[in-house]
């Protein structure tokens, strides 16, 4: 994150004795990145965060690789993969490679378990639902169409006010998810030209420490493996913290899109960056204002990028037969673009109402059997003239 936050009580210097009223020490935990050489936070616990009663295996599977999938364009209804589960167990893996994995989930039930993704940052897009992100750092009230950026190693829970209609799109990153560098100046402040700024970002509010002894189940994800740790003390026992590593929220409706005289490439809709992939979003905006502009995108061939779109809401000018919760994959080396008639129909239009999240990867994606089960069999023929 580009800015520093301080919550609760912290000592005047790092790594010095910080005593409770009874003379006992608070326990400092340095939460650091890139081997102590990048951003970090210092957390001050009532109890040692290392106290675990037991560690045991935990069985959870999100989908198997589709081994013989063809290189072609895909459209699928991710809702057809829905299953019962909580905010982490209900996730269905759709696409993945060594850099990134994408999941969808219909969350149907709460859980008392805590969750920690030890090896990956997460971007959780709340398609439907509202509630709270609870973590060591405090509480973030969440709402529909929030991006939640959760650094790896964060112990957290996601709760919802109503489990009748909760839907998530989750991006799991093996590298740090960042605000793009060209959105920030050399001091880390977001530029005037950036499509969002610090005022749009919501950070945790620390609540009273939970100082409670017992057996608290923490599910940890290590790559593709899961384990359950039984903690001796409730993990949300911080009296204070400060630093630049913490979960944060940003709502897609706060994104200020760029517009131009002619059609701008998808990279102009960038929202987050990571190693070997980027996240973009499409939001309502005026169309291009050249007198002969074509608002629909030109046909293009991603020769070094796989392109995934998760459709959120609205009318998508380049494609018919799309509903909220649908996904498309356009793979590198295969041209794609508007369906027949959509280019002509876009001419003269002045604005669009659409919301979508796009993930562009710079290494090929693998598909899971969820795609095989949920795909539209005729999508690859949708560019043929009637």
C-alpha cells in the first residue's frame, strides 16, 4: 500500500519493551515482505501468536485440471459450478497458472473457522452480498462490488448479513498485489491522473482486543495444501498496529474511467498489478467522441496474453448472451472481438452501462473441469454470420 496507517496503542520505538499495566509484555510481531526489504507492519499482541495446540491435515478441493482442453475461445456460466460452503470452502477454481488462480463462489453458510492464505495474496470481489471483513487489523464493513485486497499471511474471516445471495470472484496471486506504479509518484502518493486515490480506499478499524483462551480453528492454505491449526488464543488480540501491510477495500463504482477521442485499449482500465498479470475493470463511461468513432473494440489477437472477463452487471456492447456471473476466456494466439453486427450497432452510441472485472495473464492459463461442465458449447462459433 502507498500509505502508512496506525491503529490502537503502539510503543514510541519499534522493537523495544512495550508493557501492559500489570508489567507483562505485549508481544510484537513483524509482518514483513520481500525478506524485510519491502513494506511491513508491526503488530502488538496480548499473547504470543505462535501458540498452537495442534496441527493436522485439512481436506479441501476446488476443482481438477481439464487435461485435454483445446486452445480456443470460451464462455461459461460460473453459477453452474455453485456448491454449498463458507467463504473459502465454496470456492470453485476456474482458471490457473503458476502466477494466478481465479475462483468463483456462492457462499451459503457462515463459519467459526479463521482462514489464512499463507502463500498467496487474494483479491476478493464481492459480486453480491454485504457484511464484514474481520482480521487481526480490525474490521472493514463490506458491500456489493467491493474489491478486498488481502495480503498473504493475513488471518481473517468474511461474514455476511444474509446468506441467501452471496457471490464472490476471487483472484489468488503468487506475487504481491499492488496499486500500479504509474498511478503513484516517487513518494508513494497516488497521482492526480490516477483513476482512484487514497480517499477511495477503506482501511481496517481496530476494535477491542479479544483476549480469550481456548481452541480456535485456523485453516491455512499452503499452495494447494490445507492444514488446520488449533490456536491457544483468539487471533484477534491486537492492542495496536502500524505500517503499510494490511487488508483494504475499494469499490468498483469509485473507479474514474478514462475516455478518449477513439477507442482506448483495455490497459487503460487497469486497477491492480502483480507479477505476470494485471487486473482491469470496465465501468459505465462516455463513449469515444471522434465523429466517426467505433465504440466497440477492434478485433485483436492476444499473442502474449490470456484474457479473462468476469461479468458483473449491465449491457456489454460487443457481445450478446451475457449475464451477470458469466465468464469468458480468450486465449493467446486466437483472435477475438465483437460478434457480427455489434460493431455497426455501436456506432453513434454515446455511453455504456457495464461492469466487469478483467484479468490479463502473461503466461497461458490452465482450465479446470468446471469449465468443461459450465461452458457454452457453441461459443467458438458465435462469430459465424447467420
